[in-house]
C-alpha cells in the first residue's frame, strides 16, 4: 500500500512491475505474531475485481531448532483429558506487581491430535498459555517457567470450560460492508480469562465466554497486514452478546524511518509505537533487517496530534532510545496522504539510576513507572521502568543530567491517587551510577466507590475524577480497576466526584458505550467516603447529519440528545465531523435530538426544530437541514405617538421544503429588530400578550416573501388607556441562592438569603401617590411615593426564614392605597404558610463563563421538579455597574408575557454583551399561592413564593488566560487556554522567569474556549508558561 509516495511494506501488494505477473511479499517481521506461529498456513492471492482466478498455496512455518524446549499436554479443566489441536503461545512473564503476560507472544505452535505440544525457545523466563475455539485460557493458572540452556521443561497447560459465547463481525470503519477476514479476535474478562477466535471470510467471529462483562478487541498487530489501526478503547459487552461490530480505520497517513545505534548499525525487531494524543488509535511498526520501519496513522482527526516512540517492550538491555522532535512538542498533526519521517537512535546505557519507591510507613510500592529524561548532544532521551515487588527500580542511562520522577495521575503503571505525587529529582551521570529514592505520602482522607452498569456489571478503565468546587485544593483522578472500583487520596473538605464522559478520549463513558452519569458531592474530614455510580449501557447508535439546503455539510456544530429513562434524565452532546455527521451511543428510550441554534445562527444558517427518535432495541437516525440565511428581514415597532417599544418579542415563521422554522428576537432600545432569513414566505408577528400587558392593542401579522433579497416590515401599535390606577399588587416571600459552579448553589447571604417583597404596579406614574401596608400582627410599612416609579416596592432582607416569618408572618396583609381616580382602596391578601420550591441551577454554567458576545447565547437552567405552566420564570442580566442589559417580561408588570415555570432556557441576542466583561445573571422562579381578583376592581392581587438563583456571567476576551494546571506524568503537563475563538495564540515556555529566552511550545488558532493545552516535554524541574496574542 502506497501513502504519499512511500510504500508501506507491512501490507502485501504487487511489487512486480512486469505486466501480467504479480509478486506479493509477506513481511514476517511486521509484528503480527500469528504469522509466526509454527504450523500449516494457507495463503490466498486474489484480485478484488476478479481479474484472475484466486491462487492458494500451503506454507509450513516451523520454529528455530533451539537446544532447549518446553513440552507437555493441553488438558481440560486441570484433568487428564487432553484437548487436541489447541494453539500454544509463549508469552513474556508478568511485570512486577502485575498479573498476566507483559507483552506480545514470542513464539507459538499447535498441539497435535493427541494434545501434545513442543515449543523450542531461547533460554529465558516465559508464561506458556493454551487457547482453543470453544474453551477459555486462564492467565491466573498459566505457569511461569524458567527455561535454561539445553533443558526440556514439561508442563501441562489447562483450559477452562465456556458456558456462553460472544459473536460479531470485524469490518472497515468507513465501510461496514467491507469485512476484515483472518484476524485473531480476543475477549478478556476482569478475572483473567481469555477467549479467542478468528474472523472468517465475511469478518464473522464467535468467542467462548462465561457470564459477566468482557473486553473484546482485535490487537493492533493483527491489523498491520490489513493496513489498519487498532483501537485503544476496547468495547465491553456481556457474555451472550450477538452482533457486536468491531470497526477499524484504514491508515491514511504514515510514519517511517530507521532504528539504528550510535554507529549507524541497524537494530532489528525494534517496536515503534504510534498513537494519537486523544487515545483513540494505536499501531506498531517493527524494524526490518535494515532497521527500516513503517507505521500507519489516520489523517484529519480535527486537531488531534500523533506521537511515535520506541516501545519499552522491545528495547534491548543496556540501550536507550531518542525521541522525535515532534514528540517533544506535543506531537504532530496529520492530514490524509501525509508521510512523516522519524528516525530513532539507540545509545549505549551502561550506567544505572537505581532506588526505591515507598510510602511514609516504609512499605514498598510496586508496579509504578519511574521515568528519567535528559537531552544529550541535542537529542532527547526518556527511558523508564516499573518498580518491582520490593519497590525497587533500575534504569539504564548514559552520561548526562537527568530529571527523574514518578508517573502520577492514575492509569496503568501510575502511582495510585491515594498518594501525593513525590517531587522530581535531578542527578548527573558521568561514568557513574546514582541512587534516587522516592517516598509517597498518603492523603489524609479517601474517596472511593464502584462504577457498574445497569445490570450490576463492573465497568473497568473508566476515568474518574474529584475536584474542589471552591477551586482551592488540587483535584484527583484515576481509572476504575477490573472490578469497577476507584479510590482517591484527597485533602479534607467538600469534593465533587464524577466519571469522565463526552466523545473521544480514553476512559470516557460515552466512548466506552455507556450513558453519562451526574456528579456527586461528598465531604471528608480524616475519613473515607463512598460514592457509587450506575451507568446504563448504551448499545445502540443514534446517528445523523447536519447540512445546509444545498446538501453541504455543516462541520463542528453541537448536536444534543436528551431522554428520561426510568426517572433519570440523560443528556448527550457531540460535534458533527468534517462531513457534517454525528453519532451518539444511546439506550432504549424516547430521545429529543436538537442542534445548537446559536452556532448555526453564528454560521449564517436557520435552526431546524427538535426531532424525537424512539430507540427500541435498535439504532435510530435524525438528519437536520439548516438552510443558509443569506438575507435580512428588518423593521421597527413603535406606538401611535412614534415612541419605540423596546424589549418586545418579534416572531418570524416559515415552512421551507416541508420543514417549519421559527425565529424570535427582541427589539432593541430604539424598537428595531433584525432576522437572518432564507428565501421563503415568512409570517411576522408581535407578542400580543406582552403588548396587552403594556397597555397596547396587538398589531396584525404581516407576511413577506423573501426571494433572493432582503426585506423590511414595520409595526405601529395603538396605546390603550388603562381602566384602573393599579394594574396589580402582590405579597411575596423569596429564598435567594448564589451558584458557584456547574452544580453547586449556596445561600445568597449578600441578598438575603430570605426576602420579603411587597409591591404595587401603577398604571402610570403617580396614580397611587400614597400607600401603606398593614401587617397581620399590627404595625405598618410605607410604600415609596407614587412619583418614584411605576412599581412601588417594599423590599426587606433577612438572614433566616425564622427571622423573615417573625417580621412578616402568615396572615392578612392590607394594602391601603390612596389613588388618583379610584379613591381609597384597601384590598387584602392572605399570605399562607409557605413551602419554598427547590433552587434552580444553571445547567450550562461553564458556557456562561465564556460567552462569545458576537453570537447569541442560550442560558439554560433546571426548574423545581414540581414546576407547572401556572408558575412563572423571570430572567435578567446586569453589568458591573448594575445597569440592566437583558431581561424577560417581569410577572409583576407583564404577567401575560412572562415565561411560564416549565421554560428552561432563554436566548440572549448577539451583541448583548461586551468583550472581556463580567455580568450578573438572575433566574427567578415564582409560584402564585393565592389570588384576589375582586378586592380592587380592575386590578389583581396575588401572594407568591419564589426562589432566585444569582450567578456570574463572563464574556470572552482576546486577552489569553492560562488556568487549571495539571501534571499528568513525568513528562506531560497540561493547562487550559481561554481566549477568543478564532484568535491565534502562541504558547511559550521558559525555565527561569528572570531570563528572556522564552521558547515557543505551540501556535494555535483557538477553535473553542477554553482549550486543553498539553506539553509532552515538560521534563524540567520548573517550567513557566505564558500566552501571546498572534504568532
């Protein structure tokens, strides 16, 4: 296979230029261990379009005749019953502190019809294991044997009964009709069992299993000959699952180069490991007799970069290998057809850095990677090794100054998150050895739990995290183990605990085929807290596309899917790819699918309505067409005195090619409005309820045909004289909260948190010159004079509900009003004993901290669970000076136009906010408890109970901000970059603030804010970062 003019020799093809003749070479050193199992093989040469008859030949693969061997019988369940024709593979022994083999098979053979096997091998320590199509291997029972020179070791290998099976197909990721035959498929349980099988000519396979969850995959080395890459995230299914589809992408880009020692001699069989930084794909390339290797990759992964390095599994003793320059800069982005040369140099490393890793009680910590980094003659080297069962390690190094550290942050071969990560240490090697010891201190408190699916099966390798909602203490993270358990060591305090979700990335629930789960909050003080999660399986696909009216894909648009399943609400979010396609993993239920209208509007497209998709034991599809809105529909709304009507809802509706589109915008302070529209017949209307509440007659709808041009429509409304001096009056008690994070709300002590609010809404200024409020237990409170504003209000705050009820108890409140035209009025409102609704929470809090002022912004929140359409919601936003910049209709002054209590979002128009500014948002929920419609003729009085949530709103700034630093490993450091999307930023680093030699790390055109920045070469003892606008 040829990529970018470079031949990938791992993939067989016609290498003969003679017409009418085909020469296809099979590279036995390509890393696919199945090609090296001793036995009889049938190789088939065929034409995919039938140019010639298929040719099949028999080849016999034999092992080298070493002077020592391992022999024995393959038996069933530890008995004397032999298993004929089983496959026997010779694995390297387990790593210190780990179970199971530590790498790919070294050799293999087939047992004969009597179950006997014989496997010659070089002297060494091995783990021989048998496999059979209907039985299970058990790594827990596999022997570990030491084979010495000239010896014959005899050991029987036992297989375990299977009581269930798993079946499916192996296919191409871009074309599920294209099968990938002949590859070895395996399923591994959480308790050390493994079943294997081969994909047939149609890609179908069946694997033995026992009840419980199984991780199913095709090893990436088995796909090398197919020209495809493996997946780092393996799907987990239950035994008995049928029809699982394993899809693997074709390599569209290529890494290639040579592996040599410092004298230029080729090193044969060295494994060059290639992966993307989002931990989706992986593959290997193995150096041939000339030291050449080839390793495929996938181009166009939307900014996901790739890295290549020599795998420690194949590194020869006493050598260390260089790292490519792009690895030191966080990897390289690839496009289809791109080839990247990367050579590796091995230096002799006969000196050692040794030491131990122990806890503060002097207990050894095994199986943890200790890394070392140094730059020697301008080339970077980074060897590493795991601690053994006694906590000791030894790293082969050469002369130079080395930074040594412990891999932290959770995950495989990483220090448990129960410990604080020890600091890095520096040591100089000059023809000498050195000792570097580490002591890891335990955190004072622990948070642990278990993650299971809806069938109580454990979910392994899921990324878990805990963070301080107040942002004071550093967070913790890690992965669930084989039994679904996780644990963190944390400082004392309150912690939000969750499971990683969202598309892409290793350990994400959505990527692993489960629905996302909500975070939980716990508090610990020198104690242990347990937090368990249940993530329902999502075995089905909900797919679709977003395109414009010309069929052109709309890339990188957010698509949302929401469903309530068994009383729990689940929400998913994914972006369309470069072809406008999207895909969700979902469970059975009724899913509401929608697209981000703000993003579409910002791109100049109309927003299509939601679609409901029922998932019942199958997949679903929802496609969206968002026509380009190339034209403008503008106008104004004024009264009969030519006065503009501000903040009035204007609606536009049209049916285009069978799809109905609805738009809504508020008039500005001058009464103007503007819509972006496409060609079609549009109906334009005003909010009649809002107009009525303001004392105006409603204007009739108007229609306009947009035909490849913009248009204008204006409205004039007539003012009605009010029939009463008072429109309404009210008595309200309110509990106030302040939202400090995505899910955390606290009492708003700066504004209560308990408030008594009593009001009178005049029909016009001064119609109620004097008014007082008579309290139930005697006493009186005075309203402001009628000339002070249309709404007269008594507003008192209290630190507790008890204090509020003491001053303003339940009972009758008399509104004593002296009016201009209606005489003296004394209506009474009966305030009952109140139950306060649950606090509202803004659900897109993170987005509200990074608003792009140039586009519209949708604020979303959750209402109390018992909210109805008879309740009301009010939203308003003020700037830093307290000036109002946005508001919905207030129930007190415009009840008909107010949002009802089931509304959970509101769109704030583009240019509502300014760049780099801070605002305060307020969401109030109001429930009417009593109504008096007769106490004051022509006016309505109500008693209410309310909850209010206040939160900060922040807009993006072109000025960059760096935040949330995190050390992920000894050489990997990450942080967030916030700034203006579309702006170019350069990240620079320096080891000393006093110096001026800041070195560029990367330049990025910020696609979204915030963005995760990762420095994979952060090996210095200290390193400072800054961001610069531009290049």
